[in-house]
C-alpha cells in the first residue's frame, strides 16, 4: 500500500527538499498562469491595492 515505503524513500532520498520546492514552484506557476488566464495580472492587483489604499486614506 506504499505508506511506509514512501516514508523510507523520503528519509533516504537527499533531494526530497528540492523535489518539494520544485513542486511548490510548479504549483505557483500554474496558479499565476490561471490568474493571468482570468485577466488578473500582478499590475492589475497592484492598481487595485493602490485604489483601496487611496479610498481608505480619503476617509
């Protein structure tokens, strides 16, 4: 069923940390790509944050 063997493999494998980092990077890239597909870019988010901040400071 692979549970204990997986744990052994992770314990023996010196690259498990690098593998996890790569997985996280791939996940982040896919999320960013999805947001961009929806039309949400970092610039768009930044502009919205600036708008919200200016609205708050006006009060």
